[in-house]
């Protein structure tokens, strides 16, 4: 795991503004923090960047407990870059801004110039090398701030509301930059946003914060849906594909047409052979697309039109190991689905 948090709190002026009982963030993936203003997103990002110290609890990074008062903290900070919601650029050229952090790290001039050029190309602003930073638009400033972060080649990129207060065109560009940084550079990304649709489009995992605490719909497998008669929940899958899922009568959270969130509990979902095919909407065709193992379990990611994670114990996995590309049935029992 990239990060693991246990019983982490942050108290400010006598008020508990963050209270995380347990959270794991995976390495190499994109994680979105969802929540309203005051939900604790920025505070959590500050702690993940090791720029703020928890009032209690423990944070682990790459399997090692973090000592927020230890001498190793500076080295950890150099592996992680946080791009603020309102990034500040130095007066002067874009080149000066991008070179600053590299100079601090002792990077030689030739390598600095190479990294600056590469980072600007990545954000689509190669021609801005000698532009005055103070004359950039809001969207351009955010893109240059991302380039400045990428030039440092961080292991982790943290972004606080990266698309806030910019026009739609720049929003699209910024989302594409984050996607490329993760896919091409293998940078783990955690970003906060108010825009649920952006999080669902970009992130592998959604973490929802409310009042400083994790929502029970915060980990994985949260998808928006529209209620239909039946009762049935309809998820808009990839390629205009509709995923229709039967609901238990007592799970109906409103009248047809109502928008809801569905949480598929990865611990309670089951994978069955296609030979057990049933003509109902609680057994969905699912293609295995990824397998990830740790010491206690195997995570099987399947595609039903949207990606869904299923957790198998080592014993369950050993009895019948799924294979990448295999077509199975995803069994969604009543207890495996929550509607909100």
C-alpha cells in the first residue's frame, strides 16, 4: 500500500476537523477525495504530504510508519508534491519557476533544462518557457504549477481541487494531464474535488469525506445510478452500455428517476462460473481485468460495464483462481449492495 492510516485525528483550536478510523490508498493508482467544503479534504492532503502532523493515530508510507518529528521526514517530503488549489508562482519566467525546486535538490543545469522542457510538453505548454508567470491566466497557472510538480518526478502527486475556478477547456486539459502522469509516469495521484463526475471518470478509487470522517461509501465500488421500475438501478457504463441491477424492495431509496449512489461491498460480492448463468439482474456478466494480491487476500477487478473490485480470501482464490480475460458472473446478493 502507498498510505495506510489508522485512528488518525487532527484537532485545531479544540475542534476535531479530521477523524479517520482506517484508510488505505493503493500505490500506482488515482484516488479521488470527495466532499463539501469543510469535509477535511485539504487537511487530509496536508497530512499525506507530511506537511501537517496528526493529533493522534498512525500514518504508514510504503509499509513504514511515519515519524512526523523524525529526521527522515524531509526525505519523505521530497518524494511527494502537493499542488495547492490556488498555486503561487514566483514573479519572473516560467522557466525560473520550474527550475527552482530542481535547484534546491541539487539537479545539474543540463538535467534541469531537460526536465523543464519535458514537463512543459507534458502539460501542453512548451512554448511558455520564457513567458512571464504573473501574466498567465488562472487555467495556465494551474497547468504550470502541475508542470513544476512533474519536473520533480515525484512518487506521489497530491492535488487540491485541481480543476476549481478554471474554464471547461482547462478542466479537460488538467484531467488529461493527471491521467497521463499516472499512466505514463506511474505517479500515484490523490486529488480532491467537488465534481463527482470528474472523480468517477478519472479515479480508480473514491474516498468520500463528510464532517472529517469517512463515509461508508468511501472506499471502492461506488457508482452513480438512476432508479427505474422493478425496482432496478441503472448504471451508465462505458460505451453507452447500461448496467441494470435488481434491487431488494426495501433498498429502494426513492421513486423512479431518482439519482442514487450504489456501494458494492467488495467483501460480500461473489464470482461464479458462467455455467451457473441465471436469468436475473443480480448475476451480471463480468470480465476479469486485474488481479492484485497482498498477504491476506486477493483483489479481483472485474468489468461489468464499470470496474468492480471483489475481495477473495487466499483460500477462496486457491480453490478456483480467476484468470485475466476470463468471463464470470458477478453475484450481487442483497447484503452486498447499499443504496444511498
